C-alpha cells in the first residue's frame, strides 16, 4: 500500500471525526483520480466512440464519429484521427495518457494485441495495436480486447457496488451481433474471462436461416439488431408506422422498431417478441450450463418493462428447475460510450497488473 501511495496510485483519506478508533488513528486509502488518464476507443464499422477517463472510470472527455466504413484500414485511420481530436478537445498531449485500450467485435488475440477475425466484415489477422501506433506515434502501452469482453471488465472495475456480492458475471450484449462472455472470480480481482463469448453463433435451429458465419439458425439470425431490422424492413409494407418511417428516413433502426411497438404496431411487437424468445432460450441454456450468479443484459429492446418481463419469464420456463438457480438480472440503460469505457478499463486493468500478482 505504501508503494502504491508513493507511486501516486492511492491516496490517504482521513476518517470522519465521528469515527472512533483505538490506538493510532486509522487512515482510509482510496484510488487517486489524479494518478493519470487512460484513453479508450471502441472501433466499429458504423461508428467509433472514444473517451478519456480517470482511474475510477470518470469520463473526462469524449468524442464520437458515425461515418460508416467497410474497410479495416479506413476505421483504423479514423480511430487514429479521433485520438488526436479527443486529445485536442481535452487540452492534453499524447504523453498525458498512461495507456490506450482498443476494442473491436470479433475474435481477439489479447497476447499479441491483434484482431484474429471480425466475421461481419471479414477482417482477419490484423495487427491492430501496431497499426494504431503507426498512425498515431503513441509510445505508451496499447491493449486490444473484444468489445463485449471489455464491457464486462468495465462493469467489474467501475460498478463494484452493483455486483459486490457475486463472483461470476455473464454479460449479454445484443447489437449488430450477439456476445455473452463469462467472468469468474470477480469477487477477488477484476475477473477471469472464459472463452470468447460468441454466443451469437449458438445454433438454435439447424434448419433455420443462413448466418454470416456459414451455419444455419444461429442466435444472431433471430435476435440480433440486424436480423430484427432486416425483417422489419421486409414486412414494413404491412405496417403503416414502419412504412411511414421508411418513407421519411429511407431505412429503419432498432429504436424505430421499439418505438413503433410502443405505439401499438403489431408487426414490430411480433418481431421483438420472437427475438426475445430465442434470446431467452439462449440465456436459459447458458444458465443451465455455467450458472452465473449475475447476468447483465445490454440490449435496446429492454427499454420497455413489458419486454424485460417476457425475457425473464421465458428464461424461467426453460431452466433446469430441480436446481432452481437464483440469478440476479441487471438490465443496463443505453450508454453509447459503454464500449469505449470498456476499452479504457482494459488499459487500466493492464496498468494495475504489477500490483496484483
């Protein structure tokens, strides 16, 4: 502890005078937000979000770019430009950043800090940290992680109050794809990730629709935002609300479909309920297999309480009831910066490794 105080990682905080102690007066120890700043960037084809955070995850500054790209080189160049723009906005230099975290969908080699494959865009064998460094000239540590795994680590690192009494966490993230990594041992440290969490390619029906991965009937084919949007656009002629939105905007997004369902659109409601059914089956299967103590769900569909209740009841109907597990479900509110905060959490976590060996 003295070493961490000396290095500026911890600071002493005096106890309130009302607190009585025996002998030498005790001192509380807390993380020192002034230790330094960390920068995280979530890299996606359709957007990039970047944040600068302090040691506790407090956001100092943020910036986003929603330019769509399909080529890997374009998104890395754009993320690098975002890095410089964010530093300028914060009035900081590269040297002020302790470490950088980058997150991206797909399979990541965290030892080599590279992208193994991003199935959606067919990006494969990309040296992401090296490419980012060559564009930015940043000389500090750069760490790469899958975007959903990083979200789970961020929850473990920055949201301890919500999960202080659990030791395992499954993080279900539904977006263009679907992932659900499992963290164990979060009660004693940041957590240990099990597998890559690619639950979106759990086969729900071997005779189902073709998935981008080449298999049939994957969970993503039923419950991902992309699959819901594709079906909604295909059926929009049967819905006055959806056809009106398409006429006005040219295309639909997941918020449009949820909003239409809330306004009583039967087509949208049916699509959402079908997606939730398959999502609940997947969660029940995960639950029966590994029994995580807490399941966090980040999904745009669950802004409506009725759909949360539907998910929970369908999960319950498909559990191995002899055991009757008592999981805690946490539905996370929308936060566009959550992935970038996860990237920053990865940078912080690696910076702390020398203290927790």
